[in-house]
DNA sequence: TAGCCACATCGTCAACCTAG
DNA sequence: CTAGGTTGACGATGTGGCTA
């Protein structure tokens, strides 16, 4: 688990007496002491009761940033195409070089000048690579086009199950397709029958299943994005640790030098 | 080569947060 | 108040390194 593996150099005050390791021990102790056959019933429910959520890493970083100047706040993520993660670019540390997850190098000079350099064009920017989640074993009917429409920009759009839109380019001899997140549905388009129009229990069940699958898919994507952000956050912290270590070393050396100057040896 | 272990990744659940 | 987004926690699975 990430929190276990990346035991970083700071701990949130709230977290101090409630670390994950302690929790695991606590849970394990309970599991051990409960020797009845019901111990299996304890399972995740009891475990979850014990495991209260830690403050999110964003919150931790934002709280730290309010206490310590120089620690960046994690703000609303801008799109990946913009390249420079805001949480890195806003760091006010002297002459530091960072590499972002997108491969860009960010140099922050002493005067606060920020330089961004691309190591090379390593892919198509601005076009999100998507993978079809139903490519392996598609559920029955998953590939059925639900609706097709001509959008305002002249492209042909097909709404497929799973809140995605397959867009066919309007120009060119060879038809090209893109999978996009639908920005806005054309007026009058209803993705599925509204609950009011459902009659039979079977229809209601299907609607519930559809909603659940949609929610799971969204959450799946959200979890991926969340993990990506967290990795970036860890990288940012690691960069900062490296910078501060160098700074610390320099200050110690400076202190030693000053000590030598102020108290010359008398032998 | 099989078995084991540590670690990484992913999907899911559920608690929490926030915009509307 | 509610719907939807965020993220900690958990369990399952994959992978690479090590050892017998």
C-alpha cells in the first residue's frame, strides 16, 4: 500500500497516533482475540469501522503549505496538455530542477525565474489515449450504438454505452474515429429512458444495472486519475526533499566556515 | 523449475467533501 | 439536501527476484 511503502518525511498531526501500521496491528489484534467462529463474520465491516479515513494528501499538503512557505498548494488540476503541474511550478526554492511526469524539465532560478524545457516531442499532445474497457469480454449489447447525431462542428457522433462518444471526422476519404468524453449532449437527446418511463420491474432492474455500471466505470477512471495525481504528488515531495537536503548541507558548511572565522585556533 | 516473497497495479467499496 | 467527485482502504492479481 502506498502509505506504507512511501513513508515520507512528514506526518500530519491528526495522523500521528493513528498511522496505518498501527491500524493494521489493531485490526490484527482484534482478529486474533476474537477466537469464536464468528471471527470470519467480523471481516471487512468491523475492519472498516476501525479504519477511519486519514485526511487526504491534498489536505495535508495544503495545511502544510499554510504553515510553511515554499510548500506548494495542490490546486485544481489543469489539463495534462498544459504540461507543467502547478504544484511543482509554484515551488519557490532556489535553483532547482524538476522533471514532471510528462517528461518536461522545470528549472526554478534563484530570482524566481521559471524555465520549462521539453526533452523532445514524445507523443501526441492534447489527444487523450483511451482504452476500451469492454475490449476483453464485452457484456451483451455493450457495443450497440445507442444514438447517432450530427454535431455542431460537422462530425458524426455515436453515443455508446459507458458515457463515451465515438466521433467520426467529417472530412477526409478515410473515416477516422475518436473516443471522447461527451461535453454536452445535443438538445433533445436522452441517453436512456428516464425512470418515469420505466414500467416493468425488469426495466427498472436494467436501469439500475446500467446506472451501477456507469458509476463503476466512472469510479474506475477516477481511481486511475487519483493514483496518477498521487504519484505526481510523491514525486514533488521527493524532489523537495532532495532540494532541502542540499540546502541543509550548504547551510551546515556555511555555519562551519563562519565558526572557523569567528573562533580562530590559538595553537 | 517450482515455490515463496515483496512490491506494484487495479477494481471496488464507502466515507467524506463540495457545488448547485 | 443531493448528486457526483475524490480518495483511503481492501482484496485480487500480476511480476520480478531469490532460493532450494
